[in-house]
C-alpha cells in the first residue's frame, strides 16, 4: 500500500466516502506523495507515458513558430509574454527562450495579474480533478470513493449539487442507464481566471477530449490510469504511483469561453495546427539538424506529430482583447 493510500484511508475512516476529485487531487498533487510531486521521471521511455512535448525539438520549434505568428497578429507588443499552464519539467522553456516565459504549475504558482501575450496549456486540462456521476435513467447520482478491505472502491452517493448539476445539464448527453459522466469545474475556473488576467492575446490549448455529441463513445466515462506505458481503467489502485487523466469536454470549454468574451480562432486537430505553423518555411526550421541521424530523428518526430498524436489531440485557440 502506498503512503498516500494510508493517508486517504485515514481520511475516509474519519469523514466517510470522499468525492473522486478529492481522491484525484491528492493522487496527483499531494505535496509529498502525489504522482507529479515525488520527483521521479513520469514521462518518456523511463516513465509511464509519452506526451507531445516528448517529441522535441520538433514540437517546440513548431509551437514557437505558431506563437511568433500570434505575436505578429498582436502588433509585436513590447511586453509580450508566454505563460505556460502545467509547465511540468520545463520542457517547453527552451522553445520559448526568445519570449518572456512564465511557468505556472497547479497548486504552486499563480497566474500573473496581467497578461499580454499567449497562455499555453498542453495536456494541462486533462489532469484537473473531476467528479464522477452515473445516469440512472431519470437522474444523476454521484460515485464516491470508499474503502473495501485493503482496496479503494466506488460507492453510490447522493444527487449532484447546484454547480455540478448545471454542468451536467449543459454539457452532458446521457444515453442508457449506467452511463458514467465526469464533471470538471476546475477547467471552467482556470479558463475564467485566465480570461480575467488576459488583457490582450490568446489562450492556446492542446489536449485530447470530446464534444457533447461525441459523449456516446464513452459510456463508462473517460477516466484512465497509466503506468509504464500501459493504460488501465482502475483509477483507484495505488494512488500516488499512477497517473490519472480524464478527457477534456471541449464543448464545456468552448461555451465557457464564449460567456467570457473569448473569440474562437481555431478549433481543430493538432495536426492541422502544426501544418499551419510549419507552412511558411515548409518545416525547414523543424527539420534542420546537424548530421543524418539527427535529421532522420526529426523527420520521424514530425511524422509522429502529424499522423499519430496530431490526429488524436485537438487544439483550441481563443482570442482576447485588447481591453
């Protein structure tokens, strides 16, 4: 049993079953035992999964070219900056070296009070804590986390409260009895916080997810756990030692953005965004390398980005201001 499992078991024993967002937040972000806080490598060959940022330097070069184009659209402001949400190990810092770069991490750093530039978020929203609800055919009931012997287990709770019920009515599309749906209020809160501090510029979001109409593809919800490049649906096992993610509800983000006065500039696959970024120089900067081995590696990275992750991940580019 992991150290975090002991902590969560004690909390459940004292307070009763807990909402899954509490479980997920502790599993990922507990200051000592959380998955992203333990100081071990979680990305790449030695970690549990790959991300688009692992395909460096090609990914970074193309994203930097896209950000450069957005800066030109803004008229090259002198106080332009790039704020990255979920900066992690700082893998994008080198790509953003020409800009004033501000990394922001969940629970560790706040957004700047005023932003003029680009707020970049790559696979940030899929790691935000969610709550889980089951459709019974007539109403939603929440699934909580309880202890069952030495293991954590789901148990049925009550009906959703106001904010979560509004989220489900607005962004969910229940089908048959037993369908599971996640709600992610932190995603809407982060987007609102960003919009409130973005005086002029863009929110550049990359992630995997679904729209309201596509929810029918996920009758058991979208929660997944990852360990050593293997996916599992058992998100309650060994908290703190596995990654937990939930697909992003792009309908929720899009409609929240509209309410906040953000204009949607691009809503497309990551592949199309990278094609837009690399088109001006025909990918010359991304493919330029010293030696045949480096050039071959870069071509393979570009191929993976355009035809692998590029078709799975989506881009949402939102524009604000000037205010």
